C-alpha cells in the first residue's frame, strides 16, 4: 500500500511539472505559429517541451505502478 501511495504522488508531481514545461515551451513561440503545424515541428525540437513529454510518460509509468494489482472501486 505505501508503494501505491508514493507512486500516485510521484505521478501527480510528474504530470504537474510536465504540464508546466510544455506550456512554458509553447508559450515562448511566436503568436503567428498558433494553430499551425509549424508549431509542432518547432516544439518537437525543443528540449524543454520534450522533457515535459518525457515526464508525462514517466507519470503514466508511476500511475500504472500505483494501480498494479489493486482493485479500482468507487463508493456511492
């Protein structure tokens, strides 16, 4: 149980930092690139944005670890 709690907290932190990094990288691009495929091309070369993507993938791993072998339930 403690591993599941720590993994879920780590997933939350990774998701939060990933979102900040991705927004920071995208916010630094010129407004003319908004809603343009060119934006994705430039972001795919940006290390900060790629770091955010990497943290999001890591967060999914932590989330999977937290849910591994545990039943998911909801109370009414």
